[in-house]
C-alpha cells in the first residue's frame, strides 16, 4: 500500500465512480482498476461494490476512507509546514461555521486571505453543531466557529463576540410585545426555529423549560434566510441575533423586540492535542481580525 493508491482510492470514494475519478486524476480508468485490485488483494478485503451506476464502499472501504483521509491530510500538512515560512505560509485550511456565521464571515475572510496569504487555500463548510464537532474530531475541519459548543478536553474555546437576541416579527403582526420582551411573551406564538441541535435553539429551549413554558415550534429551518422569509410572510415569529436581522429591521421589512436574558456568544474552536500549521495560525488571526472589524462596524449591535 502506498500513498498513490490511497489518493486514487480516496478520489474514487468521493466521486462514486471510476470514470469520474479517472478524469479528475488524469489517469486511465484501467490503471485505477489495477491499483484498486492490487490494494484489495494486499489487504485481503473488498473495499467497494461495483455496479452500473458506479461504486458503493463496503464497511471495510468506509474504514479505509477515514484512515486514508487522515493520512493524506497529515502528508499535506507536513509538506506545507516544511515549505512554509511565517511570512508566507502555504497549505489548505478548512473552516466550519453555522449558516448564520458563514454569511457574515466567509466572503470577508476569503478576501483577506487572498490579499495577505495567496499561498493558503481555504475550504469552507457550514453545518449544525454536531457536524462541526464531528469534523473537528476527525480532522476534516481545522478551525470552527460555533454557538454554545460542547466542552471537550482537546478543544480550546475562545469567545469572539456576544450579541443580543431579538423576537422577530412581520409588519403584519399586530401584537409584537414592546422591548424588552421575555420568555412569557413567547406563549401561544407560532415560531419558526433553527433546526436542532442549533446552539441558539438549545439555549432558548432551556430558558423556556426553566419557566415551564412550551414553545410552539410550528416550523423548523436550517437557513436564516428561509426563517426570515417565513417571518416576512406572517407565518410565524422567530428568535434571531442582531446581526441576522438589523438590515431588514432598518428597512422596515421586519420588526424586532429585544429579548431579555438571551444572548448568543460565537466561539472560536481549535484542537489543542496536535501541532498547528503556520497556515492555520495565519487564518486564525484573520478570523479574530474579521470579528473585531465587524464588531467595530456595528454588525453585532452598537459598538462599545
């Protein structure tokens, strides 16, 4: 088993077919087949089931895919670390964030990275808490920004910004409570909430449970834009941070009432049980700078 075989195997597994993997790797499909047969014979297991539509990984193939990804990533990080300097780091850095955070951060971060560190390739993904934590566990994600992350021994939690949360309604809603509103004002209101296990939703449900209040979660969605569309149509109310709704509120498209006792803290997550690369350190600094800039611009509320 060698690195080239692992690279070919990983590409086949990701693309789901020998044909597409061969095109991506710029090698003959027959060559890939020979490499995979040799790999299966060496390991003594069947790694993939071949069919007319492509391939499906066997349980042994799924296990090797996880190992191969980890090995290939270590090789790439080692190569980048050996060739990098502190002034011109190189390599690939994968960042994970929730949909609300990614909308605020990713384009700004990509622009800063392109200008200051052209040798760094950014990979950006988004998802809910368990997806981001799983990515940190497996090494698929290098850096993450989360709300209310679980404490884990090998993760560092660095608070970036805290912002207020608002009850959000449509101008069609005639019964928006005055600010500051409270959990009691959520009683009997149809709500559209972020899908579980969103950190903000978990926090809200804990507050409601402490007051013996059941929230009428009429709708669920994973995208802040979808949630705001539900609200603007008068279908439900929502609970959203300032950064998600301030523009629409200023334009009169949504109405908001500050919620008493509910704030969201966006937290920067890194692994502490393995060495970091110069590229990851450089992107970490850019993330901190981006949040400081956004806070100064009032993205999260009135600057201090």
